[in-house]
C-alpha cells in the first residue's frame, strides 16, 4: 500500500473510530524495530500509549498531552507452515495478514467485524469474532509475544513463562507495554468461501432460541438485530451462520470460483463523502434502512457461498463509513451478560427499543467460555453491540441506567468500545481488576503507560 | 476526561456563586461530574451553600478557592490552585460578570472601567491562562458566558454590551486557536435571565430562567455546539435585530 511517509514526530488531534472524544498528543512513528524499541524512552510526564489502526471506538488509543506510538510503520510477517503459526509485528494489520495467508490456505484465528485492526490492537483488546463459541478470543491463539515495557526491555512472554503478564496484556488496553511482535496459530482453510445459512427471526425470543439450539453446529455465528422495530417485531433479527467451504463443496456449488479456491481480493467499493450534512441520520432514515435490510434477507436460505469480505467484513466495503455520523460522531455500546441473565438482555433490548434512539442494526452473539485475562471482555453468555449518534438527547443517562442493569446481572461492557462508562462500575464489571493492577504495576511501576481511557476510568 | 456525550468529570467554575453556573453544575454533578472547584470572591456564604447542593446532586468532591475577577494579577494563582486540586481540568465555566447600570457609568466612567475590567479583561486573562492548561493537557472544554447584549449594543447598557462583545469575539478566536489542542469552546448567549443580576428589573421579551440556560448549556456540551442561545429562539430574533436600521433598533431596544 502506498503511503506518505509521516513526520517522525507530530502533534496531532486523535479520536477513536467513533470520532469522539478528541484529544491531542505527540505522535511518534517508529519506522524500524530499533526505533520502536526506543519509543518508551524518556517518556513525557503525561505518559505513552500504543496506537494501531485506531479502530477502537472510544479513547483507548489516544493520550491527551502525552505521547502516542503509532505501531503501523513496522511490518513483518513470517509463516511457519509446519507449525501452523504466524509471527507478525504488532503493527501488522489483519488486512495485510489475510492477503498473505488466505491464498496460502490459512486464515486468521479470529477476525472482528473489520479487517483494519492490528495484531497489537487484537491482543490489547483480546478481540472476539463470530467464532468465539468455538475458539475463544484472539489471545487464546497466541503462543508468545514480545512486549516492550517501560524499563526499555523487550520481554518474551508466553502463557507458560509469565502467565500473569501474558493474561494482563490480553485485554490490557495497551497499559502493560507495547506488543512489538506476536506468534499465533492460524487455522488451515481449503477455500476462501464461506458456506452460509441465513435465517430471519421474527423477534428476540426466536433468534435467541435459534442460537441456543443451533450455534454449536457452526464455526461462525452472529445475528443482526433491528432495535428500531417495536411491538410484536421487537428484536427481529437476521441470523447468519457458517463455516469455510471444503474443496469438494466448492466444486459442487461454486461454479466460477472453483478453479481458484483460495482467491482473495477484497475491495473497497465506496467511500463515504468527506462531509455529511448534519441530521442525515434521523429516526426515519434509519428506520427505513433497517426495514429494507430486514425485508431483503431471505426467510431461510442454506448453503450459500459468500466471500470472506462479504461474510466477515461487510462494513469494510465502505471506506470511512464512520463519517456518516457527522462531525459530532457516535459511540458504540457493547456488553455481555451471562446466559442466566437472558431476561436482562430482553429488558435492555426493550429499553433501547422504547427509548426510540436512532440505531442501525445491532449485533447479537452468544459467547463461549472466557479466559484467564482479568480485563478480557468475553464471558459466556449474550453480547450485544450497537452504534448510536453521540449527541442523542438523554443518551448518557439511558446508557448509565443500562450499565447498572448489566453490572447487576454479572455482566460488563467492552473497554475497546467504551467512551462513557461510570468508573465506579468498573470493579463490579471486572472483578479481577486488582489482580490486573498488581501485574500492571510490576512492569510499569512509575506509571508511564497511560491513555485517555485510563484517565477516564482509572484502570491503573 | 470529557466522555463521548460531552460531559466532564472535573470542572472549574470561575464565578462559582453565579446562579446560572450553579444550575449548570447541578446538572453536570448528576451526570457524574465528580470533582468541582468553585472559584469565588466570597468563599463563605453562597459558595458554601452551593458546594453543599452540588454534593447532594452527585459530586464526590467540591472545593472552594479564592478568585477576584477584578484583579488580573491573581488569576494565575487561581488557575494553579484549581489545577492542583483537580489534576486535569475537563471543563472551565466562566460565569463571572457584572451588569452595572448605564446611568451610573455615565456619571462615573471609572465605574464603567471597573465593570469592563471584570467582564472583559478578566475573561481575557483567565481565558488565556486556561488555554495554557488545556494545551498542556491536550483536551478540555471552556464554557464562556457571553450575552445577547454582545450582538448589538443598546443605548441603555452599552458598557455591559460592549464588554460582552469583546468577550464573545475573544471566545470565538480562542475556540479556533484551541482546535489543534483538541480542546473546545462553547459560547453561551442568554437573553434576559431571572437571576440576582437582573433582580428588580423589568424582564425583556423572551426572558428565561437559570435552569433553562443550564439545560441549553448541557445540551450544547452534548451536541458539541460552538454557540448556544437561551432561549434558542433568540438566535433568530437577533439575526433580525442585527440588521434593523439604527433608528428602528433604538426604538425596539429602548426599555
Ligand atoms: C467496524 C468495526 C467492527 C469491530 N468489530 C469487532 C468485533 O467483532 N470484535 C471485537 O473484539 N472488536 C471489534 N472491533 C473493535 C476492534 O477490534 C478493537 O478495538 C481493536 O483493538 C482495534 O485494533 P487497532 O489496531 O485499531 O487498535 P487501536 O484502536 O489503535 O488501539 C486499541 C487498543 O490497543 C492498544 N494497542 C494497539 N496496538 C498495540 C500494541 N502494539 N501493543 C500494545 N497495545 C496496543 C491501544 O493502546 C489501545 O488501548 C470493531 C471495530 C470496528 C471499527
Ligand atoms: N442574568 C442575565 O440576565 C444574564 C444574561 C446574559 C448573560 N449573563 C451572564 O451570565 C453570567 C452569570 O450571571 P448570573 O445570571 O448567574 O448572575 P449572578 O448570579 O449575579 O452571577 C454573577 C457572578 O459573577 C461573580 N462576580 C462578579 N464580580 C466578580 C469579581 N470581581 N470577582 C469574582 N466574581 C465576580 C458574582 O460573584 P458574587 O456572588 O460574589 O457577586 C457571581 O458569582 C454573567 O457573566 C452574566 O453577565 C447573565
């Protein structure tokens, strides 16, 4: 990819993917691993944090008045076919990885809803994908990582050598150091096509029921849910589930694609306009969009072949789609509640629907077991994620109320998406926070690593 | 830090006993603004009661510090004291101001100079000191209480009006100068508000309350507005007023 080589150090205003909140920092762009290794040296008083592709929605990858280290300038990917592992620099994007891996018959262990995230960001948020119920989150596929810590050392960390530090870094939001490199397993695939089953569910109970009874039959599963549908249609959804097609299946179903079973060329078809008139997104336009989308989905369709891009990254088709929310931006709210708390999920969906706040499709997914990371987000149960324009009246108090419901049900919100949580709920949502803090302090006794997210929530 | 909905976690109020400021901070305290510093010329009485009510509204800590708008040589110490207490200052609300009386100003120009010194000069010195803090910390919001009087000077209060016009222009420039620092300025233009400042005066058309102004300010923070009017209709009223022929303006603005 052609890129303008950036100034080595520049003062810039940064935001997350939601374009809010904003703050300014000195951004450093190390271009070699040597420069990267020095990026924590002589830290400013307001500290340092790493930044990948800035796809966290809130303020995790920014550090007001301090230093931000852009990791994307150092790229290195090494594949060990025999071991089925890949070693990549922390700033490597999943987009680059897939372009290299897919034609060679491998896939990333976990992919979020966008491929424009880095390996370091995937570790720091311990990201999950549609296959969480089968393989867990990203860090469960990581065998080792190299972690630059404030002392200037680069530590080789594995779940065996230093489990505390490994799992504190998994979901640790960049606050244990800068991941300069990681080795992770990458599953083999026979084709680059996903065999997809789609079901339209009339309401929330129907989609939950379908997920509880059938998710185990699929490697990947996610439901899109319309929070603007009210009454009998509340929670109406489209559930899409699938797995990678095998070669023989491609021959049977694939037609034109079958002679290049591992072809992969994701394209960006559209770009959002640079400026969007305020008020473009309103209740009517979003309701109409959701309606169209629901009607378009088949009531039931099996064995449809979809490309990786279409199945995993439909949003990536439009570059800069976050701009449609205008300059005031938007936020994403994502929580998980345990299986037993399905009533809380219903109440939350009810409250959101009732509030009438403008929201495009929300994503519903059932997680499998969580892992040892004290700040890792996934936990067994239901997770729901939705985007809302930040300036919606009454949004803050509404989400505060819902956060309390989530916390009381034993659930939590996802820090990679957060931009407004009440810090007093943090401990209840992440009960192992103190354990995490102990490890964090071990590698960062002087509090060099910090971010706006950390200042806002008091993580460290 | 300000959150994605525009609400600060810490705030400094310059003119901490202002009724508009207290109504605003009461709302923000209920929205989890946890630590508030009230900077006042009288740190007893009204300030103590205000601090108490803000704690009741939800703030975990409210401190009161000395602040005299009339003495610019003390402003740096006030801002330093606030920084010391708050750490990062997410929001600075500048609510000090004196209305005065045009007849008194006509009789005693030095009284006018003193009022302008509070309304405008202090806004300049505190505004620039605040800007230094926000640039250093790389984020934050300034809320500036201007007035519709800044839009067009009136024969019966042009000293006040011109001081607010100065503040208003200053605030807009400050706003642009802080963009690169990731900081934001909200200019508030209320009309006639029923507070101590206007007690005993005949209300102007579209008069409003401190609570209403406070609601407009909070909404302005949520929407990321650069200017809010209170009540909002005044934006349109003054779009017209600004362009009235002088003679007509003299008549409609006369009280
Ligand atoms: C459209 C969209 C869909 C998404 N879907 C999902 C999803 O399905 N599942 C999911 O889990 N997430 C999802 N996300 C969130 C995203 O996966 C995470 O926020 C991820 O961390 C972004 O990676 P990044 O490289 O952009 O990191 P950034 O946003 O730049 O940084 C995120 C955090 O990682 C830290 N960090 C970055 N690089 C390093 C490094 N090298 N070393 C240490 N710390 C580092 C930063 O300090 C920060 O705390 C989605 C985001 C978008 C925009
Ligand atoms: N009320 C209106 O109709 C109206 C309309 C438009 C704009 N405004 C503006 O809104 C702001 C707040 O006014 P308000 O209506 O809330 O009236 P208020 O209650 O009288 O508030 C004015 C504040 O300014 C303070 N102040 C005055 N001189 C000071 C000085 N030398 N040093 C420190 N503080 C000083 C006052 O402190 P003390 O308590 O010590 O006096 C008081 O806290 C002012 O800037 C005003 O100009 C008001």
